[in-house]
């Protein structure tokens, strides 16, 4: 979990968001979820109304946890829209469109843990073998994307908390991409990215949009 932890960063990560900017994104994500509960649709917003740094085209993931268990996680690996739009869309999708869960109910809002991860652009890791790849992966820092043809899977850096060993991390990433744990091919491509992550807890009594 990222709850209560400082953002994980590396030298490649863009300048960190300040407390005010994080608060704006967390408030927006919470408002997007409440709007979905009350109106059954995604919130509309004007990116121009937000600070320039939050209007930059960035990719993000929004993760919802309840009682220490995953309740939804949706995001984009590629930057396609202003960050505020991305966070609002992903918050709504994590709450109501994650196919692994039923849509969020109003009774679940109290104490819902809301995590936002803003991604750096992904860069390919060049390696000669699986052993070489394992030596180049940075535990606790790198989020990874595995691609093989149409098969693809990703793990955010937060997954290192439950899979701290590089080999185990890679094996589970293969499973997520639909491959066998021990599968290997020279055609596999691996990309790395980093995240800045922050979190808050929602409350049912908080005002909606």
C-alpha cells in the first residue's frame, strides 16, 4: 500500500507536486467519485481552471482500497490528456468501471482510501537475457510494463511492497500479462517508469461537487 508513505521518486522523475497541488488532485478524484454516485456519469471539468502544472499532459493511475483490500484500480500508461482530466476520469473508472468489481456503492465511501500515482514517461530497458534484465530492474523504484505481441501487463512501483524480490516481481508480471511464470522469449519487451504517489481517505459526510 502507498497509504502514509512518502512519494517514491528517482532522478528521472519530474519535480514533485507541492502539498497544495496534491490536495487539488485528491479533492478532484473524490469529487469525481461522488459525482458518479449522485449522477451516474463522469464529471465534466475545464482544465483551464486549474494551475498550469496540473494541466500538463501526464498519465496517471487511481487506486481505491477499502479495509486494506483493493477496491478498484484504473489508469493510463501513456499521457493522452491534461493531468486533471486524467485523474478525474480514472477515479470515476476505478470506482465504477473496473471489471473485477461491482460498481462502488454509496455505503462504501466512508473510509475509502484513494491513491493517485502520476507516471513519468516509460523508457525501454535494453537487456541481453533475463538475468541481465533482473540486474537492471530497480526494486522499489521502477514500475514495469511487459509487452509480447498483443499480451501486456504492468505493475506500479507500489507492488514492490508485496513482491520485493526482482525475480518474483517479474514472474508475477508475466502471469498478469497471460504468460507462464517461467516463460522467456527474446521477443519480450520491458519498459520502466516511475511514479509520484499520494493518498487520502474519503468520508461519506464530505460535501459533493
